[in-house]
C-alpha cells in the first residue's frame, strides 16, 4: 500500500517494541492514514525485533535525527554477576508487583514462580551497547551452582512476563514482600542523584536488572536437571529467539 512516511521520535525514547508500534501507528492515523497504520501493525509483528525496526523505518523517519538513523545491532559488552541463596522457590517478576502492597497469594499471578529451587544460585546480566539507546541489559540469567547437569533444552515458560517499572527481579520467594522504596534508594549515587548507569544489582535474596528496552512483556526460559528441577532460568530482553523455536519445531517434526 502506498503511504507517506511520518516523523516520529525513535532514538532517545522507549525502545520497547509495543511502545514503538504505538507511536508510529498513532502518527500514521493522525496524518490521515488509518489503513497504513493497520498495515504497519500487521507487518511489524511478523518477525523479530530487528524486523520490527526495518518495517518501522519504511513508515517513519526519526524526527530527532538528520535523515534516518538505523539502530546499531546489539553487541555484548560485559557480563556482571551476583550470588544469592534460595530456600525453596524462585520468583521472576517486576519488583513493583511484589512489594508490601501485594498479597502473597497473588505472587503467582504477578510473576512466574519456580518450585524446587533450593540451593546457591549465581545471577548474570549481559550488558551491551545499543547504539543510540546506550548500554542495555540483553539477558538476565540465574544458574544453580553444584551438580546441576542440564537434561533439557531451554523451554519457554508459558506467557511472557510483563513489567511496568522497566525492571526485573529474580530471587528467593522468601524475599516477599520487597521494600520497593528501599529498592529505589539503590539507584541514588553518593550525591543523592539518580544513577542512570546502574542496570544490575543484588537486592534482598536475589537481583534486580533493567529490562533491555523498558516496559513490556519478555520471554522467560528454564532448563531442568534429571529430576525435573530448574537449574537455569533466563529472561531474554533483546535476544532473537527464532533459532530456539525452529529447533523445537524440528524436534516435533522428527517425532511425528
């Protein structure tokens, strides 16, 4: 469909996929192109995040740049880690969902809970340069220490995990309820100012990290040992998961 490109601020704004689609779609509608907006949304969700960016640049120019600024592909830069102890269960959730305002029985609804996780765990955050968006966390991973040989491939855990605060917590369920006000204090530097460079830190009986490109929903994966217990949990904020899905489909075809 023929359409006229619209001006949308892309670089320096929330880079979450849903946020990008919402801004571009709204701009197209405001320019009197509702059918183009509908077409854009349909095409944008046909592939991965890189596909979304390519389609977006067919419908919009970045109004904050001279010409079109193409986002630099993610390149891993550093990996940071922290250790924590789990008494029984692990919860993966936006920390603002599991604070003192929430009831324990709601934890499974507000995040993802894994049983049979007792032991020592090490959490890692892979942080890389996202070009105009600066350094972002691409993967948050927790791995159980000790005799934990994997006996399964990474498996996607049901629905993606949603966040509204741009953060993700992985840690022992006994950390509930989190003191969210105390958590926010961790972002303040020695001068009392907000530290925008802090993207990963230990908190309560777990860790908190930034969520790659802000608010939205992110896939959570798990690997298990011979007893079926979780030994590795991973949240993928920027990774392309097509290879895993293709591999799973191939295994299903072989079984058929």
